[in-house]
């Protein structure tokens, strides 16, 4: 429908639908509205299509979700993304649609519970939660570093500092995820391959972090992803236990896949 023929109600509904989609990866609307500095009641009015945000509030929402003001006018899935380096003609045959279009059957959208050994202490493990979503033909990952991990690095545990996002690419034996915190403060490279299980919902591989070599810490570790789908309650239950733990606290099948007694090569 041409933009000139859209009524204010249609535009409010468009923005509300886009905002609901952008908010899917957040476990709590109350926490999200606090992070945005928007009254919860008013934020609910935006979500339901009852109200438009003021220009300054819209700018804050766009900056937070890294989108532009076309969220008022177009479905968020149809807003073209800046292709950047991987969208250039120089790389189109190497990192173009063939690897960026990851089928749902290979790596479904939804929540994932992950486990790995700590990079800092060999006796500790880390478990966490990420959300995988599609925007157009691209697949993205979003999660938050545990507060205690941020404190160990001397970084304030504010949500914007803890948040990381990444993109997924398809390769011959699985998928890779390149993820970074805001403004590229840190980055990680993940490789995952699906493993045989009862529900076919586990992936195993490894994660490497981009830090200088240090004899006192590791830069690579085995990694397990468990797909939870859109089971919000289970995702929130597991999300509350995110952070450092001991091996015996991990889910038994995660323990088996991590193979703690086998050398990692």
C-alpha cells in the first residue's frame, strides 16, 4: 500500500508490530522498558499500536535496536540492511547469499541454552542463553554476558555493555557465528555442528575469543548449544541460572558433549 494512503492507525499498527518483533529476544518487557528509559504503560501502548513515540523517544528506540526510523513505515523484515564488507561485490562469491542464507532446518530460530568451560578458570564452566532470529534472509544471534563476568573484567554490568550480537553463516559441516559486544569491544568466533539426539536439538563445537595469548587463560573451549525453540518459560528458568557454575551443575547431556577429560584439539 502506498505510504500516502496509510492512515495514522495503520502506521501505529506497523510500528507496534515492528516493536513487538524487535522485543522478542528480551525475557522481560519490564526490564526492556527500564533499559530504554520508557514508562512501562507507555511502552505497552507502543506495542499495541495505540500510540506513536515522540521524536526523541523514537530516536532512543532506534539507537537501542540499531534500526532507523523506517520502523514507523515498513515491516522490519523488509528494511534493507547495510551490507557492509560482506555485502560488497568483492566477496559476493565467498560470503554472499550461499553462506548467509541459513535454512531453519539447519539452525532454527528461537532460544538456545549453551554451556562451555570458563576461559579464565579451568575448574569453572559457563552457561547462558541466546536468542536466534531471522531478518529477511539473514540469521542473527543476541545475548548478554553474565554480570559477574563483566565485574571480573572491571566493566560496569549495564545491559548495553553486557549485550552482544552476531550473525550466522552456513558452512560445509555446520554453521559459524561471529559475535561482538557493542562497538566491537570484544569478539568471538563459534563453530557448531548438529549432533544426533532424541529431539535433534543439540549442536556441539567450539568458541574462540579474540584476545592476546596469555599463559594464564584459554582462548578456545568446547561449546554446546541446546535449542529450546520458543519455550519462553524454560528459557527464563535457564536464563536465571546463567553465569559461572561447576561441571556437576550442567545438564547431563551437556556434560557428555563437553568431554571434559578429553584434550581439546
